[in-house]
C-alpha cells in the first residue's frame, strides 16, 4: 500500500493541495478515467468545509491493489452536519453516489471515502502473476 499524507490544511489551501495530489495519483497509477469522480467528491467536501468559518484538516490518500481511499480528519469540529439528512444534503448525496464506500467515524471527526479501481499496482501484479503462470506452463 502507498500512502500520501497532507497535514494541517485549511480554508486557503485545502482544495488546491488535495487536487494536486489527486492529479498525481491519477497520473502515477494510470487512473485518468477516474479523475473526474475523485476530484468531484473532493469538490463536494471542499464546498461543505467552506461553510465552516475556519478549519484545520489532515488528508491521507491510500492506494492499494484495487482501491483508492481518502481519509479526512478534522482537527477541530466534525462532519456531523455532512452525515445527516441525505435527501436535503447535496454534498452527502454526491459523495454516496460517486464513492463505493463513505464512512464516518463514531465521533464524526473522520470521513473516509473509498473507490474500487484497477490501479497500476494491481495491473503490475496481475502481469507478474501471468508471467509466473506462463513460465510454469512452459516448464511442464
């Protein structure tokens, strides 16, 4: 698993820094077809956070075989308002529509969104496994 950590982001730099990381992840792990989905969920979260007067947030991006997860941790405040009333809450509706998993921690200071994708890591592993199978077949 690969992890990218952005710490102590705030209202002035959250969107720009997270978008740069999403672009980097999409470029490095051949996820260009998922850029729109990943950036839109990030935009929805940014729009929600902009309703707060000020905030400090840490963001961790985790890339594994078949998924990309974003873990957002608010240092002050919580995501309680985002987690409630999906029928009237556009941001939550979009998050749940685009992400494969949306999980709030019990104290609502953490939000994790997970996307099931085929990353460069899983493609490389599949190719290596195929090479091993091919070699095994030719030895027999």
